[in-house]
C-alpha cells in the first residue's frame, strides 16, 4: 500500500513540472509587455525587475521551474502586473 501511495505521489510530482515549465514563458511575456508600456519605475525598481526577469528565464532554461516562477513573481509584483498573469498551475 505504501508503495502505491509513493508511486502516485511521485507521478504527480513529475506531471506538475511541465505545468510550471509552461508558465515561465508566459510570465516573461507579461513582464516584457508591461515594460514596453513604460511603467513609472524608479531606477532601483527597474534594475530589480530586469534582474529578476533574466534570472527567472535562466532558471527556466536550467529546468528549475519552481524557482523560476518565484523569481519571475518578484518582477511581476514590482510591476503590479498580477492581474495580467495567467492562473497558477500549482
């Protein structure tokens, strides 16, 4: 019985990774779209948004999708672009 529970839990973890992977590019697109609109940001905010955006994209490419989503969320929070984000997959 324990083996079945562990197998099902493992399968769910493996199946959730692609959902996170698909979210990263959409978050990057929202960040880019919001920046293109010329938001009113300080230099420090702009620097932090860009650092979070590029770090998040690098984490995504490295396969660290949960970390990438968290990093991209920092940029989105600064930009106050949460309402444009797609629904969470986790």
